[in-house]
C-alpha cells in the first residue's frame, strides 16, 4: 500500500532538484529549440531572426506546460493545429536568456538534441550582443541555425536567406 501512495504524489510535492531533471528529460523528448527566419522590410538585412523554445503535450495532460509557464513566469500556451496538441512557447529573447537557458545550462539534455541547445544558446547570446545587426553576425547566425533540427522542415533555406543579402 505504501508504494502506490508514492505514485500519486502531485508535482508540487516533488523535490525541486528532481523536477528540474524531469523537465530536462521531458524536453529531450517533446521540446524544440528553434531559430526561424521571416522576411521583414523593417529589419536590417530583410529578415527577422526568431529564436523560440517550445514543448508540446496533449491537452488532457497539459499540467506540465502550465507548471513551466508558472515556474519560469514567461511564455504562452496555445493550441498547435499541426498535431492537435497544446504548446508552451517562449519567444522573448530576455526570457530565453534569463529563464529558459539557465535551466538547460544547469540541467543539460542527454540526447543529441543537446547540440541544438548549445547552438540555440550561442544564437541567443549573439542576438543579446546585437551581432544579428552586423552582416557577419547575421550570416553566422543563419549558418548555425541551419545546423539545428536536421530532421525538421524549414520554410526558407540557408541559400534563400544568404543570397538575398
């Protein structure tokens, strides 16, 4: 009887250190670190650089998404029409730098997705230092971003972006 009561602990009763490790493991399977590019007339090189972190879950099991939003005090939860799930997403650079990335620096992922985290971290740091406003920095960001998520779909290729400069 004692053993089954352990299985029914609510997330609030889980020690914080275990929760952090759990979150990293969950994100390793269901999360995404992405840098996308959107054509934009208002941006220096004709492209907006958009870093984002997201993690998805079925709506009936969305407690972790709510917990992340509350714990990090940022981001939003929205329906993802592509796969009928809910998605917790953080796009604001300051929130990525001060809330999301410190977690993954302290609790790295165990799969090869960690390579994407490192690249994502680099891009966010470069953007914080405004390197994306310099031609060489922008090109570097495009190249690093294109190394991320090799199995993902991209709307614009590296050559689409760089040939337009």
